[in-house]
């Protein structure tokens, strides 16, 4: 049976999902991705991820609505959530911390190595000995901000 934690990435921007896939492929985790809110809700209910990396600005449902729907499903109450969004402002961060019970909030653009460290920390996974780091995991170390985030 697979024991590595599962990370579900949710973002409507395929470039962001590609960068996240490259980052997570270098970590001792399993990963899944969803590009639509409906796919995210369905996958979360079926796969029961350990960590949800969630964009806030998506079509049809925003990230907060997606999170609410996922938490109404079979996911464990201890599901850890990392918001990854260009909608990085004090009001969103306050909502994340005080209302939505979000474990971490990272604004776009983000530093690749910092994001990897946050993911490992949230999952309680130690960095493996001889870990090669994130060289080549998606450009110069940051994801450019975009209008989708």
C-alpha cells in the first residue's frame, strides 16, 4: 500500500499546474491535479488527499466555494490546505487564517524552493538525505503572476 502523502493541486491555469507537478515530482509525495472546481471536488472526495493546494480565482466557483464543498464531502477534517493565489491581500489572508482554517497562504508569484519547503512542512515529511533540491523545477525560481491566480 502506498504510504506517501497525496497532494491535490487545483488551479484553472495549466501553466501553474505544470509547475506544481514539476515541483511535487521532486518531493516524496503523490500528486493529483484538477483544472476545474467540479473536478477538484470530485477528486478530493474520491482520493481523500492529505494536502490541498488551492487557487482562489477560478471560473464558476471560487476557491473558497471549492474548499467549502470539499469539506462537506468525505475528506478528513484534518485536511491541510495551502492557498496559492495572486489574490494576495490582507483580507484574503485574514479569511484564510481565521475563518477557512487554512494552514498556509502563498501569493503568486512564488518562490519554488519556499513552496516545496512549505509543502513538506505541512505534511510533516522530512527532507530526504541527499535530496537534489529543485534545480530545473520550473524556471528561475518563481512563477510569474497572472490574471488567473
